C-alpha cells in the first residue's frame, strides 16, 4: 500500500483491507491480460488473500441460507452445487497438470493457514457476502467511463446480476476457478467471458469502494 493509499483510508480496518485486496487483484488481472502471466508475487497473493476472501463470502452465504430458513432439500442442493462447481474434472493432460499444481498450492496453504472446520457464519462473513452481492448487483450498472476492461465497448451492461442463490453461488465459484487458473499459470483467453466477468467483479468492487466512501482513485 502506498502513502497515497494510506491517506485515503476509511478508518474501518476490514473495509480498508478489502479495498486493498480488490485493487491488487484487479491489477494482477491487468497483468494477466497485458502480459499473459502474473508477476512473481501474484500466485501467493491470490492464494493467501483473494481466494480466502471468497471462501469467507461462501461461509456467509451458508450462514445466510440458514438464517433465511431455506428448507433442507434446497440447502443440500445449493451446498452440493458449491462443492461441484469449485473444481472441474480434469479432462486433458494440461488440466491434469493444473490439478496437481493446485493441490500443491492448497497443501502449502494448509501448512500456513489450516482449513477451519465448518462453523456458524460470523458477522464479517455476512458482511463479505453482502459486499459481494452488492458488487454483482452494481456491476452491470457501472458507468462506461469507470470500466477498465481493456478491449471492446466500455460496458458491463451485458453481465446480468445473479437472479437467485443458485446463480450467485455459481458466480462466486466461477471467480474461484478463474483465480486458481491464473495462480497456477493456466490463464484463460482474453476472449473468455468468464475472465471478463471475473475482471469486472474486481473492477466494480474497487470502484464501489471509492464511491461508497467518497474516495477517488
């Protein structure tokens, strides 16, 4: 974080942390789009900060489902959907190599930050969930002059907000997949709509943080 960034702190530690996280993640995706690969520090940042934040969003999602009184059948369906969407079956030699590399990264993270047992969602989990839902709702409404996707028409208007819990969890799982691929050197094509949606999420999240707290980039 630069001196200029520190001068623009909101005073809310967790929100400042998320603002910094989404800004640096968006910059990493810029590197992927511009140079075809992450900088040396990129994989560790995604593995240690961005992906755990998305896991926090998922914990909040599970807690929200329980609080909303979703019936057991729908809850099981959604939770199974989360699990099935997190990892695509390896179908090619390249994908199998990527799966091995992802397993090595996860094993390294587990030694530094052991995975927690399933727990009741905490207040910050629900706040992270609310933030992600707000970002996805604002994404298609981002003004053209604020869109930083480097090609095509400057608009995210075609990226519809999730229409329900199932679509929301699919979008979060898609973010995880794209970031894992970037972290393991298997970057999607710039023409891949999933990469554009992923970039758009972090672009909108950064813009939302600036506007929501009356800050400027």
